[in-house]
C-alpha cells in the first residue's frame, strides 16, 4: 500500500506551535482514583501556570475494560474540581477528534509509516495477547523481524493476520530525560519489541499515546512513575518518526502506607468516595496537589491554596521523587479548614442535605442549626449524628446532670431547673438575646456561675452530654414550648 505523504504533511500542519500544551488522557474505566486526580491536577496546573492549553483526551482503545457512563464521570469530576479544558471531545479543537477510537485510521497509517522507515515490522506469529502480557515473548526468536519488506507485504496482501511490532535496536542503549528523575539510560537488549497495532486494527496504549501526543502538539507529558520503564521505547518511537520529544514528568505513586499503593480493590477511596464521606472538593484538590509536590519560595510554608493560587505557585521543580502517603486525618484537617472558611450561606447550602438527615421537623431553622455546626464539624457526614436530639428527645439518665467543672450535681441541677423554667416562661420574646440575658440575670440572682445554670438547662433540652451548641442556642432553635416541655421532663427525672 502506497503511503500518502500529503496526508502526513497535512497532519503536521495542524499541530499548534509556540505554546505549552498538556493533556489529561484517562481511560473510561469507572471511578477517578486519587492518583488519576493528581495527574489531572498537575497537568492542568502546568498549562495554567505557563498560560498554555489543557486538553482532555479519552483513551478508549482497551475496549474490554470500558465502563458505561465512565466518560460522564470524568467530565463531572474534572468540572467539580475546577479543571476546565481548552480542547476535548465535547468542545472540539484544532487537532481532533479527541477520542482514540475515533482516530483509529490515524494509527494504522503511522504504523505503516514506521514500518517503511525500518523501525517497526509486521509480525505473523500466532501468539495470544495473554502470553504477550506475561512477558514470555522472546524478541530474539521472532522470525518476522528478518522478513524482507516484500515477504511481509505478500503475507499482508494474502490476508494473513498480523500485528505490527516496534523494531528495537539489538545493540546499544537509549537515554531519556525526565524532569523529576533526570537522565536514565537503558540497554536496548532489555527492551521488548512491543506490539504497536493489534490484530483487531486498534493500537496499543503505548503506540496511540505517542502518536496522539505528537499530533496534538503536547509539550509536557505527566504520568505515573510506573511508566518509566516504557519511556525508552517511547523515545525510540519519537526518534523513529523524527519528532521532537516532549518533556516527561513522571510522578511517584500515592501510597496507603510505606509499603502499599492505594487501590480501590483494597478499599481505598476514590474521589467520588471522598465526596460521599463528607469531604469538600476544594479540600480534596488542595490536599491531593500537595501529595508529592511542595511550593517553593515565599509559599514554602503554606498549606492552603485556592486553585488559582495553586496555578500561580505551581512549579514542576517542586515535584518529589519520593512516594507520597495519603493520610485521611490530614485530609480531614484540610476539610475542617475549608468548612470553617465558607460563608454562612455556602455552608448552609452544603450542610442542608445532612441537616435534613438528622432533623426532619420543618419548625426548626436549618440556618440556625448550620450556624451552630460550622465551627464544630470536620466532615459534612459528621452532621446527622450531632443533631439526633432535635426531632425526638433521647432517653438519658440523671447522671448527665453531674458535671464537676460546672459544679453540678443532681440536687443542684434540680434547683437550677426549678428556677429556669418560670424565668424562661416569663420572657416577653423568644430570641437568642432574650434567652441569654434572662439566664445570665437568673444566674446572678441565684449567685451561681453561669455554667452551673447553663449545664442542666442544656442537658434537659438535648438529653446529651455533647451538643453542637450551648443552652441558649439550643433553646432558641427548639422554641419556647418544646424547650419548656423538655426542661419539665428533666425536672421530673430529678424529682
């Protein structure tokens, strides 16, 4: 088959030049795990820091692993994280299509071009892909490497099934450069003649991503350090085509502990799981960015960054060679900071579904409840259990009325409630200020500390030792009638 050189020239002419271009290229296989999210973040941050373009490409050539609706999960996750893309399947761009199976014809043409250049060959050996994956293939025994172009083409023309393999030099070594790990040299004898085009006409990941990265003008490639072993083969592909090699940025893994990588199969949370566990997306993004990257200069001591601040501060020189350990307690610390930094309106909106899990009575102000919670919860999922006393007063024992610090005993608490009930009944209005001033005045007239009065009032109102607010706030939210009913029940317990 004669190759159309004009077509290759047209493809080259489409490639944007003179700008930083990065890509996030996930496979649509389900959830977004933390390592994937970090790759997306670093890729986006490099582009935004350099004023370049961020591309989204869907790598769906591994048809056996595809999951329905997974592309929608990718879109939704990136949008929720604030990672907007300049080119992609949904918005197009100058170097589309941006879905690999829609670029299928490209790969076959480039594979044949590489055969013509002497850096790949047709392989007709009957070998299953499972054997290939096992690493049992011995390049040196492959007779197809030695076929003449005419012999190979005759088999192709005769319809003999084939794959196309990369033709790795037998001698010498290949040196590639990585921004994080520096120069790495590998003996060519240790590299296998990897499959580039499968017998079904689809490319392997290792071939398609090189073709696509070149044709899309990608200048910086961010990926996990597990791909370091493949990098020399990528370099040889670029060299075989005579193309410029992009900057490689290999990131060390995110670990569960010192010895184990994070794994969904082992129960480690995905991005979606973390949201379901009550973490804010902004907190997850901030924390995950710092898993393996440290800011430099005036930002070196900072922990908390908005996404625009991260884009301004991000420098690939801050990426560490060492694996990063995912610490859920540290993420919780970040999340508490973000919850407390929200405006009251934003916190109420975020907390409302969780408040409604614990409080169904519409008489209670969810805004007042949210105001109590904002400084007192670390995750949104903490909220329902903190509010279980609003809808129904729980069963509790008189021992809760004993508190050494507040100088309360059942006897003291009884006296306090006997005084508090008529004082609260007599208030002209039921506001936080009126309740507060009334109880403070009552404590003064009884010549007791404020806490000595407030403790039994709060216990009787909530039936719990630990509550998200004090006596005044709880009484205000419960309302006059319900507060007095509960205080009288508490007094009965102490009788």
